[in-house]
C-alpha cells in the first residue's frame, strides 16, 4: 500500500540522504569500505557531545525516578528497540539492579528481538498498549527511541506515558528544529547521512547505544553503584563475574586472592558489603546497616565525607 505522505517525510530525513563520502563503496576494496565506515563512525561521538546538556537533563530525571521507586522503560522498534532491551538486560549483572528497574519494550514483542516483525511499529496504539500492559505508572520514566522520530510505536508509547503523568524522554537523530513530539527532554543527535543510505542501524544506532550507556551508567554511579571507577554491585552469576568480583575486592582492599574469596563468602557474595566489612572493620550485619543508612554509598558508609 502506497503512502505518499510517509515517502515525503522519509525523503526529508538526514539519515535517508545519500552520503557523498560513500557513494563509491560498491566498487571499493574491503579495506576502503572499512576505512569509510570508521571515518563516519568517528563523527558520531562528536555529535553526541553536542547534546550533553540534554543527556544530563534526561539522566537527572532517571536518577530522581529511581530514588523514588520508579522505573525506566525504553520503547522502540527494530534496532532502536533492540538497543533498549540490550541496555536494560545488562543493568542487573553489572549493577545488581532488579530486572524490573530498567526495561525495554519493542514493537512486535520479544520475538522482534531476533526477527523483524513487519508492521508492528506502524500503529501508535501498539505503543500505547505496551505501556498499559507493562503497568507503567506516574513514578516511572518512559524513553522513546527512534532515529527518525516518526515511529508510531514510540510516539504512541510516549503519548500514553504523558497521559499517565510520567516523565518522558526521546532519543532521535533528527534536528531539534524538526522534532515535534511532546516530551520532557528530547536528545537530538544529528549524525548525518548513513554510509548505506537509510541504514539507521549504523551511525544512528551507534549514537543511540552511546546515549543509553551514558544514561544508565551515570544514573547507577549517582546511586552508589561504583567505588572509584569499579562496579561494586555486580552479581556473581558466572565464572567471569566471580573472578571479577574477587579482583575488585583485591584491588580496593589490598588483600590476596584467597583473602578476597573469604571476604566475599562472609559478605554472602556481595562486593559492596565485603568492602565495607574490610575497610570499616564491620561485622556483616553492621556493614549492611551502614550501607542502608548511607543509601548504598561505600564512602559515606565508611564515614568519608567527600562522596
């Protein structure tokens, strides 16, 4: 079914324009294609940097929600939806958060993570229904993700979130002047034409991934999930994370491998508790109490005032 209006909208998007720097990739060597992609990727971080004040505003919204028992919901279709799910799924093992704290909703449901579900993104009502089904409340934050900013699924989800009284964020790759969706904070990263025209899994997807990393990592640091630059709320759910946990305890507490293992055993496998027990010379129960009083910040639990 033809849609002249959609065709016109797409023609005006920067990501749908031909990139003059990659017009010859079809006859280029492997090395040259890789160089072109790499050169274009270098532009992405710079574009993200221009939106730092808006990313800061969005992060403060997320931190405030987390501190008040709220959750963060990413909503998107295709690559955008998959990136949201990826970021959400990495928070529990990295920062020890409950799975429901950061969630990703994708057009077409879980099946769409692995295989495109055609047409699932085309109705705003699908996005609104996803918000309803997820049980979103006014305490939560909903973050729409769409390179074009015109994906109906993401638009419908943020509109439904606004009705509920949620704070809303939108991550897109269109210019701020062309962004019209009513949200609390828009992050508009203009990455320009893609290497392969319209393939927004490339520079646009890279920009989205960078921003999602920044949002949740910064929020978790602000919630006391790190000590210095080391993750201390990680979950020891596999061999790699067990060894990483021991390494962190060894580095911070200046103890041997075996001593770190013993500390972690006493701390019921929780790095943060092990640190407070050793550095503060606390019992397990006293360490837990100190962490609860300090809202989870190790430095404060130890009586250090520069946190």
